């Protein structure tokens, strides 16, 4: 069964060491997302419906809000240990202002890239420290993470083309009707998604609302709500000791088992196991 070996979480986002032997459903993240194989079998990810290999030589790079899925090579084959970085654009922007553009849709133009020896060494060092339970100080971790991310970003992103400072900011949803719908979704994460109601409140047909939503966010309304649900779930697991059954209820699941399955299908670990292996670095 897929599991999280260790998770480090802070204002930088999340760094997960995952032992994967099952696929993940199509999903997205508000962070920019870097996937590097640490050991085990070669495998692959699907980004926007196209498959890309994750091997010793390659990394998979996924933009904020870009739909993707893990497509495990073979259910009977051994698993793959993956270093998964979910990096907050605001944190990258603190390192170098223009790097806030890591929240933009075209930040990584290529989903699959060939990694250099320095990137391999930096990712291996971080993965080994996580694997062997080293206690990293917040400062050590941030230095290592920024070194790794700068190496990836310098080699594979379009950030130097975002030097127009208007682009060096988090992207805004252009249509005010879609912004209102998202605001409603954020305020009602545990509510059942009623697309008909949202469309009529925006004075749009269901089909037009759906098309506009996908155009503005890259995701369908359902996938978008799932991102918000996962973010709330992770927050509940790491920022509180709230029982899983209460967390499941607050997120709108009719049974805790449904929440457990949902979480595992999106992240590769069950909620109780994730809570056990996460180290939270102070947000201040």
C-alpha cells in the first residue's frame, strides 16, 4: 500500500517522501510541483492527459493548478520512492521577487526534463535526510530547499521571461463571476458542489459556466473543489488534533472511510498515517 515515509511542512509548502505502489486520481495543487524519483522502479505521471516518464534521469514538473495523475507502472511491480515538492509561490517570491511567477500557468513549459548531476545530488541529500529521520532546523531545511528549487527553476522554468513585473505576481482569475464562484467554494468546502446553483447565480448556463471555469482555472469545478478539500484536510491533520471522524464530517464526507479513500487517492497516504509522519515547521 502506498504510504508517506516522511512529510516536512511549513511556509515553503510541503516536501513529501512517498513510497508509491498505487495510482493517484487526476488532481491539482495550488503550489508548483516537482517530482523526482529517489529509488525503485521507473514510473510515470500523466500531465494534461499525456504520459511522462519519471526515472533516475528525469523529473516531472507540474504548474500550479495543472491537472495531473500518478499512473503506477504495474500493480504487481515493486514501488517507487518519490520526492514530491509542493512549493508555495509566495515563499519562492521571498527568495527572488520574480519567482512569484511560479504561480503562473506557463512557469514550467516542459512537464518532463532531464536532470543534471547537481540537481540529483541536492535531491538525494534531502531525501536521505528525510529517510533516516534527521532533524533539520527550519533554517537548514529552507537553505536546502531553496538551493534545490533555484537549480530546478534556473534550468527548466520561464521565470526570466516573466521579468515584466505585472506578471511577477500570483495570477488573478479574470472573470468576476468565476471569482465569486471560487470565493463561495472556499467558504463552503464541506458543502455538496451544486454546479447548477453556481451557474444560475453567475447568470450563466451550466455548460457556459463549466467552460468559463475551466478556461480561467485549468480545472473543472469538481477538481477545483477537491484541491480545496485536500488543502483543508492537510491543514486539519497538521494544525490541530481534531479527530479524523470530525475532520471527515467538516469536509462533507458521509463516512470516514470515504474521506480516507479520497485522501489516499489524492496523496498516496491515509490521513492517520500522514499525521504520524509529518513535521510542521513554524509558519512565523
